């Protein structure tokens, strides 16, 4: 560990390790203030992987302020509040005492990408351990100073109290190195975390800690960042995907005052005093550009293309099929055998705030304010792009306006930095909506082929499931069968694709749950009864029963209402489970479906913040509704045909159904993330209901505009 980072006293935990430091590093003190830092790593391997550099997790200021530091980012999903709750619980202080610093690569630990619903199972425990270590230090020092047994000391409201009304606060420790030195014993090898039954802060509803800044407009999103002397940027984009620049006359921008043109290989961009001037300069340059364009497939024949360009051996171990038993033999000898294909379109993340970045070079150091879920990776990408050491790059991520898995990369940051370097001034670059739709990566499209068989007792005896292109998330079946073949087969995607909320689990669960209803029909069984008879996952069974009971499935399935029907679906992903019952109406004139009501039961272990979890589930339902009803990217000749909200229809207020959310709180199960799994049941539950109205099976997402003629 470099001596200039953190020094003085150090107290180690054996497993997991924890450290306590007096802060001396100038940059850190300038950002946070003087005081004490507590560091908690998950394992000794983490220390080895970091090369001995330990980052502060919790800081206690000499004024008693408490700061939690994390590399996670806030894009509306709630980690700022959740991590503050976790710290407040273990420190035994009100949440108002907790300050949060997120995603500033100069001062926070590298917590990895904010993705995969990993903040709750990974970063929350790390924060809790650091806070618990601070609490234990306070108790130990108080015990030694007062000569009192530890079990007679209590920590409340940020102070240890003991016999004779003695008090010792976190601020006392931070202000007095001499007092801290009195602690000369190692912390316990295992710091005790507060069990859920004793929670006073965690498990209680808590609104967003900086919510007032959001609603009043005081918060500055990446698009709002201003720097002295700042210019605005615009980039020359190709006319089609994979087009390469042959020639261009950058002198065409010379007629615009204050414009600086930067060309670096295929990159051409302009900076100017206004965004309008920058755009007009790029338009002038674009008129001179000559491009070499490539042939591309069309969205009209997308799924044939994906199968024709399958690459079974390209994904390493991921492409090897999972095989149990003898599927072909079981299919051949079965009582009933079914087969179907399902598709899911490319869709965009469509965040309210498109990509944005402000870049500033100063004394050879680059600072970038940007919207990304992966600040340390973006820092590395910037360092490589400009051939500087990562220590010379600082990435700061203000709470940003949405991402949904679409902002793992740092394109806007690199572009802004190129323009800023050329202009020798700070530059703000904001992607337009059309750029966000066209050049950001999208959710992978999918072709899924399923075949299964039932025995005489309506049990699933064979299951053959192949996903082309979209991925292996939630590809395993939760239904019991002795013969299964499950495959993810990579393909040569015609569009740039990447992470998306729930990844491939939306497509995989759509195919599986729609096909499960087809199996139930073949077995002449109620869909709920069929699932319960075949499920091999008790947690799914619990939420399925909970949703059905709350919805009144047994009574409502007997009702006959014109143009209306009910359906259900269930599933699991990211170690959480979900089930939904829905009522759908189909307009008899247009054939357009509408989700009237959804009752969704969700379980993700012990609930940390019920208010945020409720919001996460509701948001997931609305997002799932978009993918089910209308969201789809259309393209031809290497060009996107609908790169605007007027042509790409996300859900509107009028689409929002009645929502009845059942949150199953499992205090005996470690909490996991909740931002993705609730998405995966919306489309299949609706599809299953629509079949009962129209008699037609919907096997594609999004559904056709007229489901009666599908």
C-alpha cells in the first residue's frame, strides 16, 4: 500500500480483513475532509488482486460527519438510499447522518459495474461490514477507556454510552489520534452484523435520500454539468452501420466562428461556443464526406438470418449444451409431443437522458463527468485511448437519467475528451435522441426453438430448448424433468448488442412460459395446476400461489367476459423469483390488446427498503409492457428506420394497468437485487391471456398490432 494513500494506525480482521486509518492523503482530505477511514474487503484475495491498494469504504470526519464511499452509480434504481440505510443500521445512527459519495474514481473503491443486480448481494454487505467495524472500534475504545465490559456498552445515535452516563462518539475518535492509539488489539475475526429481526433502519420504507434535489431540479445530471470556458461538441456520424470514412474536407467548417475541428482517423468532431454552431459545422463537413458502405440484412428477415449465421462453437463453454438424460428417446416414446418457435426483437434502452459527457484536461490530467454504469472501466478506456496512466484520469458519474444496462460503455466520454484535447478547453457532448437510438447497443434479438413431451400423467418427460443469439440468462427450466437439452447458440448479430435489463431472461422466460401454457392445454389442465404439478423450485411455488390467491385465480378463471381473459406466468433470474396473474382486454374493432390488471408476487430474500422495492417492481412491469406491446427496432441497408420516440413507442401513461404488488419478505434468505427479474413475466402472462380471447398463440415479442389476426 503506498504510504501517501492512508497511514498511521491499522487494525486487521483475519477474514474478512478490515482496516482503520488516519487520513493523510491530500486529495482525499480535499474531497472528504480530515478524519478516520474504515476499509472492509470481502476476502484476502481482494487485497491480492488490488495489488495491495486498499480503498476507503467509510469515512468519519472530525466534525462527526459520516461518509460512505462506493463505486456504484445511481441511475434511478436506488443504491444511494439502500447503501445509506445499510450504513445507518450498522453504525446505529439516523440515516440523515449519512453522506453518500458515489462513482468518483479518485476517491471511491472499485465496486465493479452497476449491473446484474449485484449491488444488493455484494456492495451492501461490504458497506455493512465497514460500518460494523467502525461500531466495534467505538465500543472497544470506550471499553478500554472506561474499564467497562463490552457488553455494558451500547451504541445509539452515533455515540457509545456506558456506566455513569459516559459517552464516546465517532467524532471523538476522528479528532483524537491519541485516543485511537489506545485501541491496540485486533478487531474480532468476524464482525457481527445486525440480524434482520433486530433491524431498526433496514427493512423500513425510505424515500430517496436526495429526492428533493431531483424534484426541485437542484440535482445536476451529466447533461447539466458546466465548466468555466466550456464549449459544446458534435460528432460526424456514418450514414450506415460499419461504414468507413474514405475522405472528408474539414476546412468546410472554417466559416463558423470559434469552431475547432478534430480529426483522428475515422473520428471527426467539432467544438464550438454553442451546440447549434457545433452541429452546423459538422453538417458542413458531412456534405463533403465520402463513405464506403457495407451491405446489411433487414429486420424483415432477421430471425432467418440469426439461424443461418449461428456460431455454435464461438462462445467457448457457454455454447456447450446442457444435457440431462436422453432427450431424443424420451421425445420419441412420449404420450404427447409439442414443438414451437418464439422470437424477440431488438429493442433499445431508451433512457430519458441520452449519453452525455463533459471532459476537461488540466496539467496533463483528464477529468470526465459522464453517465456510465462502469466508471472504472471507462477510466481504463480513456487511459488507453490517450496513452496516459489511469492515475491521470478521473471519472465522475453524477446520478444519471437512466441506463437499464445500456450505459456500460464510455463512447461519449472518449469523444468529449478528444474534442476537449483538441480545443484545449472543457467540452460538453450530449448525444441526440437519434444518436442514442442508432449508435448505442441494443438488447439482443432472439430466436428460440422449444420441443417437449408429456407422459400419461401429464408430467414433463423431455425438454429441448435452444436460444439463438440473445444469451443464456434464465435459460434453465425450473420445471422437473429427467431429460433435458438446453442450448445457447451465438449468432453473427447484424446490430450492435449488449446488456439490457434482465438480459436474455425476458426472451427465455417468454418462450418457456408461453410454451408451458401450451403443454397445460395439451394436458387438459388449468395452467396454474399444471405448473404446480411440474415445478421443481419451491420458491417459485410460493410466489405463484401468492399471486394466484391475491388475484383470485380460481374464481376468475371460471368467469366468461367478452373480449377479456386472464393469464399467468412465473420465473426466476438473479436468484429472485416472480409470478404474475393478469387480465387482458382485446379491442374487438382493432384487435389491439390492453393490460387491464396485473397482480405480481416477488421474492428477493430479506427486503431492505420496501418503498424502493415496490417502485422497482412497478417500473419493471411498465418496462416489460413496452417489450410486449410495441418496442422494436426496424432497420434496412444498415440504417435504423425508427430512431425517435414518435416512431419507437415506449409505454405511455394510458398503458399503465392496475397494479397489485405482493412483496414476499424472507428474513431468513440473504437479500439479492430486484431491478430485473420482475420484467420477465409480463409478456408471457399477457400472451397466455390473449390466446383465451382470440384462440391464437402469440409467439413473438412485441405482439402484432392486431392480435386477432396473428
